[in-house]
C-alpha cells in the first residue's frame, strides 16, 4: 500500500474537472528530460484511455534516446508549430503543467499558458512552486513527477486503466530522474510502484537498454574527450567537467548526447560532488548540472552561485559569462562550501 502523499481535496477537484472536460493540453519544461516526457506521456495515455482529446506540447525538442517511448511521435514541439500549439492551448478545457515549478521554465509558451481560460493544474516535485495554477500538487520529497502521476491516477481509482504503454512511460520517468535508481531513490514505496508497473507487462531491462545503451559512436568519443579534460579537486572531494560550443561541434553533438555525463565523476573514489558546465548552442549562456551523494546540498550551491535550484543531490542552474568565468565561479563555490565537503572525510 502507498501512503497518501497528495491531498485528497485536490484529487477530488481534479477528478471533477475531468468529468466535464473534453480537450486537455499537457505541457512540460524547456529541454524536456526523461521525467518531463515520461510523466507527460504517462498522463496522455491515461487520458486517451478515458476517451479525452489530449495533446502533449513541449517548448522544444527532446533527446533521441526518449523517442522510442509510446506516443512520443505525437508530441508537439512549440518552437516548430507555434500557431497550432497556441490554438490547442486556447481551446483547452484543462492545462496540465508537469515537472516545472515556474512559468519561466516553459519560456516562450509562458504568456499563452498564463492567458488561457482553461483550468490549470501543476503536478511537480521541485521546491518552491509559483502560484500560477488553480490546483498545485507539489511534493518535493517525491522522487519524480512520473511517480506523482502514478499516484494521482491510482488515487482517483483508475489503476486498472493504466496501459502497458502508459506504464512504460511512467517507469522511464522514474528511472531517469533517479539516475537509474542511484539517487533520491531510497523510499521503499518507489519499489512497490515498480512492482505494480511490472504487473502491466513492462520490461524494465529493455527500457534501461533503450535509454542508456543506444547512444551514437560520437557520444562515446565525446564522453572520452570530456573525461580527459576533467578537473578533480581532491581536497574538496569534487570534480568538474565542461563542454564548449566548439567542442560540441567537433563531435557532431545532438541533443541528449551529454545526458548523464555529470554522474560519471561520482564514480571516482572520494568524490561526492560533481559539476558539468555546458555552453548552450542556442543562447549565450552556460548550463550548469550538479550532482552529489550523501547529504551535500548541491541545490543550495546552485541557488547561491548559479541562479538555480533543484533537489539535494540533483540540481541545475545557469551562468552568463565565459567558460573560464564559470569555472572560476565553481571554484569560488567550492571554497564557500568547503566545510560541508570536507566533512565527508
């Protein structure tokens, strides 16, 4: 049995909305990851089973290694089909905002979502949600938004309506947002949910292969290059990897090729904190990815130095400046947080 994480009045209100709704739009954050796509498609399959007209709209493209997921071909990228997407959003009875806590996370979609007359619900696990929805289901202690979607469907009494395809999407979201269940995944209820998803006929081993073992040759060569340039800070139990725009071009980089790179330095004995700096190919900024093990709060460091945030062991942010400046800022952050890092000895 699962504990009742989501407040019952919110569930009842959303269930009532569904009774009267015909057109539903599901939106996720910019540069959607496995949890954003997994939770969106998991909900999409459920709504489709209920006979609803549902559409998933994301701000821009998602990684190739997620395009095997059932329903992924029907996802609408806003930056390619803006007019059509705007019409769907304007005509929606309900807009489901998944895996983001602020409208800025959907970038150019923000204004049209905010001005839409539809009822809006937020389902998310990032801390400090902004108030832009009529219903806010925000539970940072839950490992993934996909897990929340599973809980929501079950609490409404529709476990039997979760299809194999929907279960595959939900599992993928849970798996990717915990690094293959290697962080933020010690809650025993996660494994009860996995058992229930397995009962739907999913092949979790095959899902793992599709997500983690179907990369291109250029990705493996890129990984080797990035690791060869890695900086390790033994006195701080930390490591830093980086990737410039020019380096991405040299390795025929496509979206998703560097997915998971930030986790690799954590396999070094004694390293408990890893940072990955990647120059964005579309905007003049550097994307920051942070991972830690144990109790080191990389979300606090992200908020203080990189205008970001996230979870204790998995966070991110942004930096506006050169790569050298970003590295210098990271080293400054290491000095500031040294007492917490040295305490790991």
